[in-house]
């Protein structure tokens, strides 16, 4: 019986796919917050290398992956495509469930796919040091790994609630040589100002981004790296879907439904975007983006220009947002605690290509434990949202079984503290935080 | 450039290799501790199913892997063979270093290779529940995974020092539905007796084995499972070396040196034994077994009949041993803290097929961090011993570069607490514990 489809090193895609030129009605450009005019690469060059800015703005559908990047990706890529026979059986469904196992990377998630590329382009342009933020710790681990491969220094601002809950993540980053600090920190003006007002804040990705950006903007040797949201990140993550397409073909299958969890949007989009041309050519594919009910940018937010960070230092991005100063509850899927959504994913929702679905954390942990017991692999709390989505899709009409492909974005071996709290009954579901969102939405920039 | 060699599901070996009939001068049989006579399968049937006992005593060179076992192994097997180009470069050596990455299993180590087979044969014979011990937590995680796949209950006696230092391991076992308790525990007579004498003992594998054996012997629905040492475990682990041989052939290479870390001996032997027939046919292969200086059964022990456990409940095994009541220092490679060594590995040392080498823990952590920074994968503390061995072999004569194959037995993502203590300078090297060993050696059973 087919369990998993693997590809050899030399079957790995050698080009990334850029969905932007294929998006109906394209993307709205990022705006300069001062002038409200479209922002060109020059102004962004203070924090990003040109190699990445060119990709950010590119209208090429395919972009070559540099040999040096391929060599590092080969440590774990191509990743396996796996058929979840036992989960299907447990659900008593005739639906076929496939998952792309991004948990096989050395830090356990899909994040290094972009981290390696970002470290490479920075190194190539003489940058010595990268500053970044991390939520659950997966992006920080990934960038630490990537910078160690290319000989760069790395400073990670880690959202405080994760810093406290996930000490192993911190140690992983330190093993790769990174300097890790809880955010808000006393190392930046932004951090100090927030700590003064809210000394007990659990922090948020928005705050940590502001700190990392300030770090990069105030040091000549340092640039900034973002783990999701931006176009070039989704470009790098497209390797997930490009591999999956090859593997699904080898399995003789085509997905009716594609599912992923959405924080900033990169793992979902990475799997989904290579199937967009098929969709546009008339193939029936349902793209489902799973998000937490407590931080529902797609189902509870608004499509608008907004800052990517709390301190209002980023360009204005046209995206679904809950408002840049929204601080989500401390749910355990730290990687999904972001107020905004990638402009590419936002455009796919606007064009009705993607259906967003919100779920609560307890049902996701329950799905994750069922997956562990049936398929033998423990998912990260973020990934539990995708599994919950796949289960919903596989069981909603037993008379019309679908072929479902979801992104297993990462394993949970370093997140067992969250599972402990789930088993102990200490976790609760958070309702849609209506009042807080109304407040933060009132602070959207006026365009 | 070749980075890694992968095999498809249908290229996985379908038979295990049993080295016993190929061992020069064979193995000494296990003895009944009461009669000092060779022990047949009947008496062992109280704690092991016949399917495994037949394998334990088998003189067949190849044994079919049941379809049900193959199906579960396919979750992660075949595992990749990887060329450590970057480590080679960092060492400035022309030696070629390959490693078999057993860290890709769902619990991060080679242990499930045997756990899955053991759970299967127990299930087949109607057993409802398995009892076992675990040192670092890797075997316990593996058996928990395996029992969840075959619908068995699982009770894990976890060496207390690991229980305290590795809370994530405990949560992993719980996720797979196992009942985990620190050993010595108050659940068994053995545990209670030891706790009375030594309430602060860190525990040891020997104690935990006694507790699990007592549990299995006193409950009709329960049998016992051991994660290393025994012949049938090494049989199951031979899949590592069988795959590696195919993969090395695909890479156009043959190993001059084969390296593994030795606790009970199963991961080292799993990689090594399929190459024994080549060795016996005259191929020059150096087999190197790395062990901790603080628990040096091969380099500091004696080849003798001894118990596998502290409470003297196991059959007498003919093996290198430090004495069954030796309690090793609490070094962080918990999986290497065992007083004995697999009879198969012991025989290979006696016949001068295997060279044992002892190393201290700090040099191993140093090797592990270098490996993480160059190859991008963080090794388990046990695996750091194998890496140290590979580095020694790759650098000892730069004018005579060898092709080295080592077993990357597991990743360290769930052992980061040990790395933290290493970074903080809290770990120290332990010298050969001469006095304690002299004491425990005096208690070897008289044959």
C-alpha cells in the first residue's frame, strides 16, 4: 500500500513559483506611511537586501533557486508526501487524506524554506547580522539554522509568552549561535516604551517585529528578516506545493481540497499557490485557510491598509487585519497570533479563491491527539488547526468523499508543554474578542 | 553534489538480518540464574511472546518482516543516508563522512524500529499490555508510539533523573496514551525496597528494568519489552544497516570505518551487523563502538555472565558488564547509562571485530555543537558520542582519508535541557569510577 511518496535530491524543484502575476486583479502596492504613495525598493533597502526586494516586487512567474540555497535545503528536502490511511479509518471516511510533512526539517517546521533563502541573499550582499522576531519560536529556530549555515550573526526577539513556555526553542537557537531575548525587551526604544506602559504584557508578534525592525534600522551591519506575510517569503515557501504536485501526480491523485493553517499565511500559501494556475484553468479546487477564533484576521478582520507592526514602522500593507495594535490572547499556537495576513493570501480570499474557516484551540488539540495516535506523528499546535480542517473536510459529507491535501507544517515535539496544559484541562477556548478588535480597528491608518 | 540518498517505500528491506549464525564461535546461551543451566524459551515465555523468543534463539540468517510491521515503519522509513560535506570541510579532512539519519522517526530516534516489531508480536499473541523501562526516554517514547499503533496499553518506568530532566519525553509518551512513572517507583516491590534504602537515588536502567519485569511477571495480561541488549532487538535494528548498505552502494561507496554509540548496543549493532559478512569475507572494515568513560562496559568491564538488572530477575547473559548493581553517574546521555552490553556486541568485541573507544561527555557535546552548526541537525547527547567517534576517525591520519559511516541515532530537539547545562558550564567529565566498579564487580554471580 502506498504510504508515502519521496523524491530524490535531484527531483527537487529548481525554481520557485511566484503567484503574483497570476492573481486576478493583482496586488495593491505597499504604501509609504508618510506620503501614502506606493513604496519603491529604495526606501525598503535600509532593512532588506536588493535580492529579496526584487523578489518582493517581481512579476516573473518562475525564479531560479540559487545552487547554494538548494544545497542547504537538501539537508531535509524534498519532504515526504504521506497518505493518512489510519486517520481516514478512524474517521470512518472514504475521503483520501494526504499530508505534506514539513516536520522533517532540522527545526521541525516549514520555516527554514524561506530562512535559508533570506540568509543567502543577505550574505551575498555583505550583510553581517540579521535581526528578527519569533512567535512560537519556529521562525527564530529556522533563521538561526540558516544564519549558521551562511556565517551570519542572528538576533532574535522572541514573544515573551513563548520565551517562557518554550525554553527548548530558545536553546535550539542558541545551539545555532543566535542571541535570543524575550520581547518586549529593554534593548530597543519600542520595547522599553511598551514595558513601561504594560510591564506584564505577554508580548505579541507585532511588538517583536517593531523591535527587530528598530534594531535593523539603527545598525549599519544589520538587516531584518521576516518569517511570513511578505511576497518573497511565500515565493520561497512555494517549494512545498511544487513538490507536493509532483508527488500527488506520482500517487495518481489530484486534490479536491487543499488545507493549511494561517498565521501570517506562508505555510498555507506555500502549499496552495502552485495549484492556483490549475484553479484558474477551471479545475475544481477548494482552498481552505484555518485560523484561530481568537485571532481571526480573515473571518473577523477587514481588508485594509495597515501596519505590520505595533510601532507603525513598516510600510502599509493591503491585507486582512484586526488592527496593528491588537494583542491576541495567549493561545498555544503562538505562530497564529498575528493581527494581519499575507497580502497574497488576503487577495486570494478577496477573489473568493480561498475559504477562511475559524476554529477553537481545544478542538484543534483534540484533532492533533487523534492524528498522533493514528498516524504516529505529534503535530505542533499550529498544525493541529490544519488537521482539524482536514478532518472537517473529510467528514462533512460522507457520501461525497474528497481527496484532501493538507500541510503538516511542523511537529510538536518541542511544544509538549502546550499538550501538558491541554491534558491538565488548563487550556480554554477564547471567543472572538469583539471589544478589543473594535478598539484596534478604530486605529487603522486613514488612507 | 550528492547530499543524501533516499529510498522509496518499496525499496525498504523486507527481511531482517540475524548476525548470530555468522558470529565466529557463536554466542553463549543465557543461563537460568537458579540452575545455571541454559535457559529455554519456556521459562522466558512468562515475560516475552513466542514470536520474539523464536527470533531471540533463531539460527536463520534472514527473517521476514511482517507486512503489518512494514506498514508502520513506512511512516518514516527508509531513513536518509546523508553525506556530511560541511563537517568534513570544517575538519579540514579529505575523509568522507556519511551518516544514517535515524532522527527522522516520529519520536526522533532509531528505537521504534524494534518497538513496532515487539508491539506487533505481542498483539498477535493476545497480549493486552506491555511494561518497559526507559533511560533517556527514547525507548519509552518509541514503545508508546508502537503500542498506540497496535492498540495495546503501555506502562513505562522512566529512570528518575531523566523523568525530571526531560519532561517533554514524558508528555510525548502520554500523547501516545502510555502511563509513565519515575523509577524507582512505589508501584513495585523492587522500587519500594530501593526507595527505602536510597530515597534520593537518580535511578538507573538496571532498576527500571527490574520494576518493569516485576510488573510483567505479576500480571497475566502484561508482557515485558526491552529496548536494547537482546538478540531480537538487534535483529529488528538490522534494518538500519541493510538500508545503509543499499544507499552506500547507490552512492558508489563502501565504508572503511563504521561508528556508533553503545549503550545497550542496539543502534550500533543495527548499523554494523549487516556488514559483518563482508568483514568475514575479507573486506577491511573497522567497527568502532563509542562508549562514555563514566560507564565503560566494553573498555572498563569484564566479559562474564551477569544479570541484566539490579534485582537479579533476568536470565544471566554472557556480556561485557560493570556489574549489575553498578549505578553510573547522571551523565546527560541517559541512553548510555547501562551496566552491560548486548551479548552480540560483546561477542564482536571478544572476536576483535569491534574496537571499543571511550570518550568524555564534554568532548561529545562539543562535537555535537560543531555538527549542528555545520550539518544543521542537532544531535541527541547519545548521538554526540558517535559524532565524536566519527571526528576522531576522520582526523587521526589526514594522509590516509577513510570513508566513514556513522549512525545518527537520534536528534536532540527534546534534549535541549542538557545542552543548556552544557552551555552554562554546569556539566563535568566523570572519570572512570574505579571504586564503584570494583564493588559492583565483586557481586558478579558465580558460575
